[in-house]
């Protein structure tokens, strides 16, 4: 990279063909003084994120490219600058101390670079250049914000999709295993039924089998036992069955205990059947009981899939849909369901204290779900393994409720989300709702999550959001106005 120092006014003829200096009079350039003219070969780095000094650049000839370095080491092009265009104003005007993007010369390029002092002198003495520079910054910020919002949506979609795949995998696998075992049980039942059908049954035998069948079909599971109680019950029943000559006694006992069979209920079969028939009858009963349990497992798995589908539906209403009523408690529960896999990975318990009444919101789209997702997801990230998150709702009386203040202040529906992580540093706390501000590593966050939360709560619902934090306790409180807001979206009182 070849650098020469030249008085800016000597380049007035060339500058007239550039955007920032097209309307700047030549005599105004004298106050800038001597600038650096840079001749950069193709591939030369002009700016490196986090390194070196900041400069304002003007391309006289050639082309430059700005790229963002992603977390995986790949590069994403964020913009280019051709001859006559300038770049580098945004870091100065947004208070940055280092370059944000990697800037390289695409081909051999001739540029001017202005130091920080020269940039601010240019902004002060050249109103026409200042207008162009501010317009360029506005355009770049708008484009970057749109791109960052898009990335934020993709990240949220990826998180949602990954969570759903994990959530759907478990009930899907359970249903598949249960169906496979059920096929084996049906073959076993058919064989035992054929053997039993070859022997005539007495009325007592038929009544006994009817009673056992009725018990087997009445429920999926008996009341839960402790591990010790269940082990004792299984061993006791298995020994009794083995003494009675029942084949596979220790194999069938756990299934019979699980559905609530006790020794007393099985005495009729031992009394009315001979040893061989008793063994067949108990193995038939175990196969039936096991089949019922498998059917219940399939039903539970399908119900789980259905619950997940309903949670996604509640999580993401169509933004173009008309205003609908949404229960905040349902919305919170759906978000917890969607994030269930992430919570289970870290073994995070969620304590819910839902006491708000009323709790119904008039809304459209997925705005509230996006609020809960960002806050609960952040709480999960901050929480230690085997930690706990508390989610509470309540209503707060407004000024109109106690006879003071305007009647238009009926109160608030409040939602708090608390984690017990390391907390937010005091110097960071005032900035957490700023756009693009993030303490996460590069590539791990856009800095828009909490800004979006703040915007939705305050602008879309006319509410407010507060946060208090110290090591071991961080609490976000969202307050939504009872009675709704001017655009018809808000809390519906009942």
C-alpha cells in the first residue's frame, strides 16, 4: 500500500466528480489541509475489525468491498464502494473506536483517507459534504438494520425449528417403539387365545376372566408407587406366580403391578383354572395389559405431537390475521413448550405463578410470543445448569381504581421473568434495550432481541418494561395496560 500526503485543494478537479464533494467549493477544502492519498493493490486490507485507526475513505478509482466476519470464519459481503463513493462515516457518527467490517480493495484502487480530526473538520466546514455523509450513514444504517432484523428472524426460526425437531423426535420414537412392541403382543395374544379357545370354560372361569379384563382396560397406569414400593410389589407378586407354576413369572409381574393388579385379584384365576390353564391365563392377561399400556403410550405420544402443533399455532399467529383474543397464560405456556428442549438440556426448572385476572389480550400476529421467547430464552442462557426460572403474572390496580387520577388508567397486567444467573453488569444495564447493543460474542447475537421486546411492549401495546439485576437474580417485568390502547390492541377486561 503506497501512501502519499497531498493538500486536498490540489485535488479539487478530481473531487468534483465524487458524491461528497460534488457541490463543495474549492476554497472550503483549504481548512482540511493535507490528506493521505492511498494506492492499494487488489486484496489489500484497508480496515480490519477491532484493529487500527478509523478513517473516512473516498474512492477516486477502483473498487472496495466491506465484509462481516461470521462466527464460523466465513465472510458475508455487506457493501461495496465504487469510484466517486465514500465510506467509513458510520463508525465516527455512532461513537465506535474501531472498524466494524473488513474492508479490502477488490482491484487496484486509488483512495483518499481522512483522519478523525479531518473528518470532523469536513463535517463542520462543508455543509454540502455533511448532507451527503449523513444521508450515506442513514442509508447504511437502514440497510444494516433491515439485514440484522432478517438475521434475527432466521435465528429465531432456526431455534424454533431445532427445538421442534427435538420435541417431535421423542414422541415419534416412543410411538414407533410402542407400535413395534404392540405387533409382537398381538401375535402373542393370538397364540394364547387360540390355545385357550381349545378348552371349554366354566361360568366361574368366564366371570373371573371378565373381571380381570375389566380391570386391565380401565386405565393406563395405577397410582404411582415409590421405587422401593414398586420393587417390593413386583418381587412379591412374581414369587407368588412362580409358586403357582406360572411361566415367565418374573417377566409378567412388573406389567401387572404397573397397571395395579394385586395378588388378591388374581386368586380367582388360580382357584378356577388348573396349573397349565392358569399359566396361560396370566400370560394372556399380561400380554393384554402390556398392549393396553402400549396403546396408552401411542396416545400420549400423539397427544404430545398435537400439543406441540397447537403450541406453534398459538406461538405464531398470522400477522395478517384480524385481531384475536389471546390468553397470556396460554401464550406463556406455549413458549415454554417450544423452548422445552433447551430447558431440559440444562435441567432448568420453570416455576409458574399465574394469578393475573383478567389475562386475555386482544392482539394479532406473534408479537407477544416474540416477547416471551426472547425473555425466557435469555433467562435460560443466563441460568446455570439445574437452575430455576420463575414466571409470574398478576394484575395491578390503576389510579382510577382507588378514586384518584383519570378514569383512563384502569391498571396493568404484569408478567415477570426471573433467572438466577450472574446478573447484568451495572454499566451495561442502561444500554440493554439499545438497538445492536450486545455483550454476546460476535456472531452469537445481533443486539436486537431486547430492543424488539422493548419496541413491541411500549409501541404496539402501550406498555412498559423494567429490569432489575444483581448477581444471582435478574428480573424483567412487562406491564400491559388493562383496557387496551388506542390502536385496539391490548388487554381486554372482563
